């Protein structure tokens, strides 16, 4: 099915582009195989594998300040079984991901309305997902205004709920168009001050408000997130750095259960910091010292909620590959690490990364695994992760990537009451991306 769609779009888009220079067509097709041994998720013992495909195809229009785009996403999986952590982050077949129209003027102001995907700031809170097989999308409006060294963005949206969501439909790659609900809103403002080759400053505020719908249960989150980011751009033979911190407040429930009507006061936060050096050498290597903290819920019985919510952000670029792995997220975590990046040639790049991981709160769960000890008697030490990745550009349109992770389980993943009784986790993947 994906191959048929691919051919139709390529031929149709090429014809459109040939007829009118105001139109352009492009996209990519990605096929990835993953294997995971010795799972780390709660109460799961079986090894796992998955074959995932994602087609993205886009037609854009741009003329005299008016612009628009239609983008199709087709995300599917195969080879999964009952224990595979399959969800809406894996499967989203034949979905109109973006359908919007926009306008821009000569004063560097632009606005677009419709179905949108968004990359904002560091991408830790709002992002267009990369490694993940599906992409966050929204219905609403986004504006952008650039003046001198300042860039202001605003958004008011209804987040799209990805479908299908039930296990049988996911297994069958069933086509169901995503939808938004009038009772779920996501809005914000993001301001950047940037000077060429000098420190970048970002200030932002995001608001997420949701309530249960007729056929959708939510955590009734009413979250406000305030944050700032300082970034020194990387430069040959120089040190660079990044600091980002956010504070979150409002109300939320601990789960989506209909019987749970207890709104808890939210008091949460996260901090990221790194210091890096870019070598001017044959390998153009870059070494990054980094640390991350995201709060966890301190006490499940105190009528307060302290677990940080990463909203619509990405995590793969920071915590390692996602897919059927995705061991860590920006919630209840304290983690220093080291990353070494290499790019000896334009067509070749590599990465080696190491992290040690502790829980921020010993009574809260490792959110990606649902492993928890509510008593807090188990050690906070989750484990150590070694990550590797190799990217090879075979041509201007074909890229091959291979990578993996080794999770040396710590006391928490061994001794918590519902921990998986397996050894250390290994994850490998390989993928090919064809651009058109």
C-alpha cells in the first residue's frame, strides 16, 4: 500500500512541479528494523522486534506572500507481537498530517492556519518528531514575526489525537483519520533574541488545558509552563554551552481513569545543561558533557503532583533511540552523561553516548517502563546506557543508518516490585531513508 501511494505522489507531484514553478513536491520514505533483547518494561520478559515504515510526501505552494502545504504521512508496523509496546507513536496510516494556508508580508511577519506540525526552540517541549514513527500535529494557528535580532512566535491550537488507538486496530494498521476535540487546547508564546555567533536567549510560556470528552478520557491537565534557554552556538576550536530550565504549575490527575476525579496541584520542573568543545581536526569531533533533571512525584499520597510533563516534545536526540526502546524520558530523571560526535566526511557521521541514570523521586515510576516502588525502599539507581549510531549518505537521496543501545540495569530495574526479571537490555536498529 505504501509503495502504491509513493508512486502516485511522486508522479503526480513531479507533474505539478513541472507545470508551475510556484509549486514544489518532496518527501521521503523510511524503512526501519528493530530488535530488543531482555526488556526493561514492567512485567515483560520476551524479546521483541518490529519493522516500521514511514512515508512523508508534501506538496507546497508559494506565490506573492501566500503559501500553503498538503503533507501526507503513512506510518505502519509489522512483525510485532502481544508484548510489543505498540501505540499511536508507531502507527498512523494514510494521515493528512499538514493541510494549511499561510500569508507573509515584507515586514517578516507570517501566519498560517490549518493542520500544522511545529518545531519550537530546543524541541524539548514542542517538536516535529524525527526518529519516532509518527509526528505530533495540531489544528490551529501559528504566527512568526522577526524584527532585528528578535523572533516572536505564537500559537493557538487543538492537538490532534492520533488514531487508531486500540490494540487490534494498531496491529492491523487500520486507517482512521486523526481528530481534534474542542475541549483540548494548547497555546503559547516563544520569544528569541539572537545575534550571529553570539549567545541566544529564549523565553517561553505554554498552556495546555484539557477535559474529558464524550469518547476520550484525559488526565484533565491544566498546565502552565514557563521557561528560558541560553545557548552559545558551536564553533570550531571553541567551547559552547546550553542551559534550559522550565517550571510547571497548574492542575492534573495521575491517570485517565473515569473513576479518578481528584485534581492535584502541580509543582514540577526540569533543567538541562551541557558544555561542549568542537575540535578542528580531521574527524571534526565534538565532545559534550551534559546533565538532565526532570522532577518526579515526591509522594503519591500528598494530593500534590510533581512529575514534569514534556508536553509535545521529542526525547530521542537527548536520551537515546525511541521506537521499541526509548528507555528514558524527560520525567522523574536525574542523569549526567557524555556524548562524542564525529563527522570525518560530509557523507559520514557517528555518535557514541554514555549516561548514568537515577530517579529524581524514589516513590515515582520510571515513566517509560512503568516500573515503580511506591514505598521508596528500592535504590534510585536505574542503570547505565551506552548508545552508538552511524549515518552513511550513500547518495544525495539515500541515507543508511545503524545504531543501538546497551542498558546495564541498576538496582532499581532489578529490585523494584514489578521489574522485569531479565538481564541487561540490548537494542539494535538499522534503517534506510530515500528522499524524493
